[in-house]
C-alpha cells in the first residue's frame, strides 16, 4: 500500500515561514485532489488547502494570502508553503490525497507545527 510521508514541521516564531512536504511512496491512480488538513488540541480536523487535478486551489479563510499549496508535475509530492505564521496556526498538519471513483481518502502520519515566541 502506498504511504504518505510528511516532513517540514517544527517550531517557528510568529511571522516566520515553514514549508511542509508530503511524498507518496508510489503511484496513486485516479487522484481527485491533494490536500492539507490540520488539527489543533481540542478542535476538529479542518481542511486548510486543497488542489485539484486541474490545478484549482482552495483555502480556508484564515490562511488565505499566507499559505500556498502546490504539487510537482509527477504528482507524487505536494507542498504547503506557510508564511506569516501566527500562533493560531499551531496544530498537527496532515497531508491527504483523495483518489478513485469511490473517493477514498489516504492520510499521512501528521507533522507538528508550533508557532510561538
């Protein structure tokens, strides 16, 4: 089974930047969209950003203008560039891929992002 492996999390000061990466260990057929979710302590997991096969992107309002999702041409790696980070961005970030006609979701293991001075 293909696995998703994230990297790039860590501790950063407010106003700083991080880039998260997600690498798929193999080819995933029929991808519908790639995404990044996050879950803060005591809160539900929320969709932060997504990108479709056609390259259309969408973002939760709280990160618009600060975060950018992108993917490589061969579609086995995607990224979340996070700029102007705020303490409210502190969470575990999960990469996600939705694939197939049954719209199956597959998840990475999560990477911690902490924004603090």
